[in-house]
C-alpha cells in the first residue's frame, strides 16, 4: 500500500479527477481519506502507484509512513 498527500489548495474536483483516472486506467483499488485538513490518496497496487507518480506528480507527494518509535514527524 502506498499513501500520497494531495497538495494544499486542491480539493474535491482534483480528487474526482484522480479517482476517475484510476478507475479508467488502473486497477481501481484506491481510497481517499481526509485527516486534519489533509487529503490522502491510498493505492494498494503497484500499477496504480506508477500511474499516480507518472500522471499526477504536480498534485501528489508520496508519504513515507515508516515507524518513528513514538516520535511525531512534522
């Protein structure tokens, strides 16, 4: 599973655009979550991850969720 963070200032129309693209060209196995004002796009397939990195690099950043031993990252 890979997690991407939508850039600030982008909202629902961008989320719909990304979701529609993944449904048409990818596996369609993705989900969107909002958390504390941020919007995250999750994909569970490497093909979908490649699509997001290739087609939407200016809209999304991959998020590294490695364990931090209780240390909060900013």
